[in-house]
C-alpha cells in the first residue's frame, strides 16, 4: 500500500471538551494552522449552531481568535454543547464539546422487592433535584452484611429509569447491605446504605384469574373470586388480599380491607343495573416466620361486571297496607339492616339467609299486595 500522509488539523480549540459548573465563565481560543493562510479576522464562532456575537470575540494574535462565554447554563444535551470555530465561508475548522452541569446528588429512597425469593429488584430516586445536565451513571452495589465482597448489579432500567434487577444467587436468612453510587464528570455521590433481608421484601404478581359474576337475581351484589399467586406455592407463607371497585362512570375506588386470606368475596350494597370495575391485590407475609409484613402487589387488571337491573316499575303506585303490613315492613327493614351490617365485605355470616330474604323482598316489590302475608 502506498504511504498516505495525514494533513494537519485546520485549527485547534483550547480548552478541548471542558467540564464546567453551571454559572461558570469560559474563554476559548481557536488557533488556525499556518498551512491554511487564514487570519483571526477570517473566523467566527457558533454554539449549538447559533452564531455568537462578534462583541464577545478578541484577536489574540494574527491566527488566534478567542470567544468569551459568561454565566453558562446547563448543557442542552448530555453529549455536550457544540462550540465550533468556522472560517468566513462557513467551513468548520475545529470543534469542542462543553459539558456544563452539576455534580450528582446523593441518591435517595431506595426500595427493593423480590418476586420469587431468588431475585431482587431495587429502585431509587436521583436526589432532590435530579437534573445534573450531564450524563450521570448510577451503579447499584450490594453485599452480605457481615462478610462477602461488594457485588455490582448488572441489569438496569428493568422497573423504570432508576432501577436494577439482581436475578439470582441471593442468600436467605442473612441481611444485605445495598447502596447506589452516582457519578458524572463533576463528581461522585453515594446513597445511604439500606439493610434488608430478602424474606422481608417479598411480593407477588397481581392475583390472576379474577372473575366477577352476579349473585343470582340479587340487584345489589356481585361475587368476586381469584387464584392465589403461583410463584410462591413452594414457600411457607400466608397471604392477605384487598379488593377495590368503582362504578363505570366514576374514577373513585372503594377499598374492601377485610378480605383476609380468602380467594373469594361478596360485594354488597351496590347499585342495581350498574357496571362495576373490580381489582384485587395480594400481600404475602409471614414467609418462613418473618415478622415483617410483605409488600402489596400491583392491582390486577380491572374486571367488569354489571348488577341485575331493578324490575321495580318506575312511577308505579304504592298501595297502602294495614297497620300489620307497616309493622312487618319496619321489622324487615331492621332485620335486613342488621344482616347487611354483619355480612358486608367478605364474611359468610348468615349470607344464605340474607340471600333468601333479599330474593323474597325483590319479589314482594312486584306484588305489593302480598307483603302482609307470611313469607
């Protein structure tokens, strides 16, 4: 191959690719190679493609032109702002990247969870402000508390921009120390150390197979059932569940807290002929005797069902009954109130008896003249 000589660079900018704190000032120089026969007055500067005013220039020699930049703002791009020296015809002679920003802040709010007691996912916040205007690298580190070496997490952005996943090789019954290091061109910041035991941060996927169905012809009830989390079937644990539900045209959820460890529940006191959306979530706790509560799963995808439409005739007459009729209806109302109060949520207390009376009551609305008779 023939020898090819490389031509000298047309010009040199100094300083080259500097890193500066926000608010700093900078004087940069562009010196043209003698081979190009250009003078200082033949040059001009641009920053991110915008021509800088000639009032900020100064000729420091026949082939050197400087530019003064004051009170620099944070870089508009993490790859640096482009400071370029041009010849009069617009040709690019040399360039430099300005990295203007802030040192990283101490990462905060480290939270971790395990889906199967063999892995661990952690997320954090990048500090009170977060924006450094410079590319900032975050490294999650962990080690066994009393012995062992530092380990570095490898799978980032698995649960959002500030997160990392450790897929395997974690020990049980031994606490871990976990921390995050943030670094950029202006420095390093280290979070506080979080101490945790895998057994104390177990969660699950949302309950699967959530089914919502009507309860016969009862206008104000829906039945909800679901499956327990399969990922934890091999571990000794308890589970508690929560349900939330809302009507179709509302964004306000009502939460049922007293579900316990059942995988079915009866919702009562609903509106007839109304579409409801229902979600369920799970909290595994007491795993291998851990004293700490688990972590709630995400909510399941909403499942929809509608209550039966009321068959009461709108605007119909209410025939007046005798005194015995009025007394019986008042007693029934008190009885229903008592049963409903004690059967609300997920208790099975008297639910069959309640259903029988509810069905009878609905039928009685259709034939009011039968209300006074023995049910």
